[in-house]
C-alpha cells in the first residue's frame, strides 16, 4: 500500500539507492510512476506492505517501509532489489554500488568511487565538515537526523584527518 513517505512512522525501515548521475525531469516522472506501481503491489507472503518513497536531489531513491504493520521478508526484499535492478537497466544508471560516495560541493552533489574519495581526503580536497550522504541509515528517524551530515559524524570520518 502506497502512502506518503512523510506519513510513515519514524521506526520505518529505509533503503537508500544513490545514482551515479542525476536523473532528468522525464526520467524522474517515469521512475516515480514505476515506484508507485511497485509499492502499491509490494507484499510479504501475501500481506500488504505499507510503504512510501522519496527521490532526493534528483539522484537518491529512498524506500520506506512501515514494519509496525508488516515486516519485509527475504522474498519482499528480493523483489525490491529486482525492481531497483530493472530501473538500473532501463535508465542506464548505477543504483546498487555501495562502494561510492556522494557528497556536497556547494549546491552540487558529487559522486566518487570510495578510493577517489579517500585520495581527496588525503589531499585535503574534502574535510571533516564536508557534507556527505550516509546511505547506511536504517530507519526513517535515522534518515532524517543522520543521512545528510558532516563527514566527521559519519562512517566517512575514518578517511579524514
């Protein structure tokens, strides 16, 4: 069952998929449409899942699931991964590679492989105050508080002196 992401409880589980590029307006419309259809039909062992989504900065797809109603199962999580993989193929974009880092450079969202981010940190091109996206957050409350944070407050801090 599709609901507005903002109406999901703070305990809702989240999955964040970052794209290796920004989506165009036309792509965003198509992706939103596909997300609505997927979420409306998303189930776990035949039970309806209450879920919502956000697309942030034309680049991040955030799925939220109210686990107080019904929890995700292996099969339902597999279905969501297959859906994301279909988006990857259809839009020729990388959404599943967790070994990349997104961070802010002013109003621009930069995307770098982790090894390049490490080199940038050594060269002081990024600092402990650089705003990074912590895609490892697990619930909506954590997403709101700890997704978009200075590198010193995220797992990224291990690369920055």
